C-alpha cells in the first residue's frame, strides 16, 4: 500500500523544524527513524498533510553528561546508544533494554527520541526512561519544558506533546551503584513484547529501594516504587508484585488474553525484581 498524499519538509536546523511545527501544528507528523511512522502511513492508519523529516538535525545526535543526569539528543540512534561505553557504564538498565529492541538493522535507523515519541506500550526505551524516573524535553517556538517520562505517555500511541512541540532530548538519571535487570516475553526475538519488565535497585539503609516498570500491560508504562528488606526477598517479591499487578488493567488483543498478560506480568515481575536485588547485594 501507499500513503495518502502529503507535503514533505526537511529542515536543516532545529529552528527551521520548530518553525515548520508552529506553522502546520496538528496537521504535521515528525519523521525521525521512520520505522513505525512509515509503516502506519503506508497502511493508512496515520494521515498527515505534512511530514517533517528531522534526519538532517545532526545537532540532536549526542549524549552529554550533566552532573547527575545523562542527556541524550532525540536523534541519537539506538545502535549507537547500545554501542556506547558511557551508557553501558552509567545507564546499565538502558543498555540492557536496548538489547531487546528490534534487530540490528532497525536499531541502526531507529532513534531514542522517536521511540519515546511513538509511545508504543510495548517499547523498551520508554519503559526504561519511565522506570528510571527520567524526563522528556519538549521544545517549541514558545520555549522548552521538561515532562516526567511517567506522565508523557497518556495512552497507547498518545502523548502530552503539543502539536507545535518537538522532542529534543531525553534526560536520564545516572544510576550509580546498584543492580538492574530487564526481561521480556515476545513471540519471537525482536517482536513487540507481550510483557516487558525493567528493574533498578540500590541499597537504602537496611534494605533496598527499587523501581519496577511494566511495559506492554496497559497503554503506557506503569512503575512500582518501593523498599525491599535486606534478606528473604522471595515472599516479599511475590506479595509486592502480585499486589501491584492486581491494580492494573491488562490489555487484550488477538495474541493473548488479559488474564494471560496478568499472569505473565506477575511471573516476569518477580523474576526481574529478584535478579536486580541479587545484583545490588
């Protein structure tokens, strides 16, 4: 299939991109990697009067250490992020999550910012950003604002981004010492996850503080924050994860039922949290 007719704009600077968004607003879509957008336009699931291709904005392809945060430009390619020693060192959860993203061919084209902007409930990058408590940077001609990643996605494929705004960077809290784990279940490696779970743990007083994020369950990532005891994690993990999953409303689709998603979430959540606790200890 072919997309419906559209106008094409390829800005050379961020200022030109923001001007195009200010002019066309909700009638425009932004093309970064284009892996999801292109397919959806071809199937006519997305209609746009204007496509704004930001692949020439090389000034948005960077990673920068800023005190306790790592700032990644929206156009940083997933393959480059996965190969980065700095990300592996200070953001091991993102490094683990990136290993599950698609295939090397798609990672060479896909971007971190594009994945967050698309807001697929099963996507690994938004899940890692939300679990870590990161922020999304949005820019427009009106100025720049930061939105907590946990608030950015409102539902499946829907975010709080205004029509004239562009994701320009992602802000990741540097993890420091601790343990991380990332697990997912998919029909095949590289497919969209049925359920994905990310965990980050660090020692806190006599126990461990943790964040446990669930992707693919509801229309956006959901995160459980808590404190685990110093020992005897088995019973604690079972009770904490089961109680949290019970508050969720799992999606149902032709692949799996809501009940199956719920059961998988409990099983995978317990395993992921225990793995991260073991590493942190």
